[in-house]
C-alpha cells in the first residue's frame, strides 16, 4: 500500500517536471520562431533546427552556419584560440566603394575578414583550424584571407599538427585585382611546404566553395570532405552553360556529383561530421581509440 503511494508520488513529480520542461521548450520555440526549408518547403522550428546541427530533418538540406555555430559544433569546448585576429584588409588599389563594403561586411559577420583561423582541439587532438564566412563579402579571397591561410599552415608546421579548413567562398576578391589572384599561388606554395613535412590536411567544402578558393587550398587537401548538397566548382553553372551552350547534368558541381567523379573523398552529413573528423585525426595519429 505504502509502496504504491510512493510510486504514484514519484510518477506525479516526474509528470510535473515533464510538463515544465515542455512549457520551457514551447517558450524557447516561440521565442526563436520558425523557418521554411529551401530544400523541401517544410516549416521547421528554429529550435529543432539548432538541435539538428542546422540540417533539415525531412530532406537533409544543410543550412549555412555562422563561424560561431561551426566552432560550437566542431571543436572541444573552450579550446579555440584565435590567431591573427588583428589582420584586416586595406584598400590598396583605391577601388571605389571597397572601404564601405569592408565596414559593412564587418558589421554583417562580426569579424574583420572572411576567414578566422586558430588553434583548437577536436576529440583531444590538437589542430589548426580555419573557417570561412560567406557573410563577409561572399567569403571572397583577398590578400588578408591568403595571408591568414598561409600563416595557419606555417603555425601548423611549427606545432607539427594537422590543419582542418572549412571553406566557403564566392572566389577571388575583385576589389584587390591581381593581388587577390596571387593568393592562389601563395596558399598553394605554403601547402607544398606543409605537405613535405608529412602533416595531415583535411578540407571540408561547404556551400558554396567556388572560384580561387576551390582552385587552390580547398582542393589540395589529403582528405577532401564535401557537405551534402554543397556547390563546389570554379565558375558557376550558369556561366558554364552560357559558355559551352549545353545543358549541364543533374546535380552538376554538387558534392555528391564530385564524389562520383573523384574530386571529393567523402560526403558527410553534418550530424556525423565531428565524429568523422575525430576518427580521421586519431587514425592519422596512429591511435587505437578511433
Ligand atoms: Zn527540408
């Protein structure tokens, strides 16, 4: 009899707690609102989306992540230390409107350039990491992006640790003319030096990785991972269609297409990405806990 009473009480308390939890979830959901998935037009609550690594639970559409979201999902808590945060671009060619664009981009992204680089660890493995942000002038590569990428690889050579780059870019930064194009050669050269040290470089191609970034450090990794559905290529599909005057095949320039044609090694769902990176890093270290 007593046992039953206690049992009921316990159940009652649990039920109240669950009701409270549901209430909190409902309030959080109301606060964050909802969004429509561009992949399948389903309405998804922002909270559900955040919990699912910003991947649509219905069609697996991968929403773009901010630098902070990417960091939170990727590195071990509290391990990220930014490198070269003070570097910012300078309008060396006096290109009209470039100064205004730079300050607008800084406001949009909260960063001084289209890439942040730093030291961190993933699954306990120390790495050097770079994350590009398309909210900063479409992630275009100017002199500072090239310099930060180069310094990241130099830092990894000194520390003898792997590099992981999350790329997202519209290409070269036209406001910096030839100086922007030079960054392809510069980043490729430092990568050759890095490569000769026998260190591991993994690039994760996120939507979209195009132009000079795809034609340099994004494609020169030991292991190239594509996020599902990411557009990866040099020129955009519309430009190619207009040039060759032919219709392009279905899914052309998407990660899955590139995997089929040998340009990408793996396509990994974002919910599995951290786990995959940890496994690759540990395997490279010769660890047994992968
Ligand atoms: Zn969807």
